[in-house]
C-alpha cells in the first residue's frame, strides 16, 4: 500500500484547480490512475521469477457527461497519469511491451460517474488510412531481453529511466538512450535508430553510430544489452 499511497498523493494535485472545477463530484483523475494500476495488477503475466508483462494500451470508456468534461483535459491529464503509471510498474517489476497509451472513448450506456477500462499488451495498432476498418500490425519486431516490441509508426524510445517507452534494466544504458524511428508499413517501411545523447553510445552490426537505418537481422548493442530486429513471424 505504501507505493500506491505515494502515487495517489502525487495525483491529488491534479484534482485541484481546473480539474476540480471541471469534474466536481464526477470522475476524478485519482480514480482513473488507481483503476489503471489495478488493471496492471490484474492482467500481469509472469515472464520470469521477477518480471511480469502488463498491458500498455488502455482505453477508458466514459459516460456522455464525463466524456464531455474530461476530453478537453485529456492531454494534460495523461501527462500526469502516464509517469505515475510507469513508476508504479517499475516498483512492481512490471514490463511494458511498448509505448504506454491512454485514450478516451464514449459509452452512452454508462451512467455519470462510472467508467470502464479496456487494456491490451500491444505496442501500436494503427487504422488503415483508407478507413476500411482493417488494423495493420508490423511485420518486424525489436527483440529486447526476449520481449518483442512491434515496430510501428512513429516508433519508441529506449532507456533505463521511467520516461523511456521501453525500459531496460542495464547500468550501461542511459535514462533516455536511443530512439527507434518507424515510418510507413509493409515493404516501404523505413526504420532507424538514433542516439539521444547517451553516455556509452550505440553499436549497430558492430559499428558505432549516431544514427543508422535498420532492417531484418540488424543487431543493436547498448550497454550490456543486445537487441535484434527480426520478423514477427519467426520462431521465438
């Protein structure tokens, strides 16, 4: 309870000011954060003795009343919620399978003050630009410590700190070490890695680089960690 209480106290400031005036007795930011933390606890899947995979893609379903009040503040709200969620995951030994996202959707069947959370352990799922309703996933993944992170636009950051999208527990890796940049899908997809001013640098296929294109089979070295770009269809 100590970790949860500490995070809850940090979120109390969000409820003051504009949020307090907007929400009044309705859905509160602290409630959302607490529910997302419980979602991590409920959905955690054991990877090893001290590591568990948890969802990183969250949809919060809101009533019409709460949706209208909350969505104008969603960017500011997420700027407060996401760091606390990452900190909670770090303290619990949880591993995210890619960037953490929180989006808000309307559920007209919900009464005011009630909300639902739907979660999944994915990196990014993007809608087809032709609006066909088809969901497209990456053909390539970045494998980090036996965890596969789908390579989807716009990419994600790698590092040891809580601000990194993909956290790597390696003392030789900087808090924000590198960025994976992904553009496009399929055969025309372009992927690269960029050094974000790290202390120990990056090696790609044995060569020290500041930035470099990536393709299937590319091997990245950061600190004592080896990362591999591979096909999502290949055997584990």
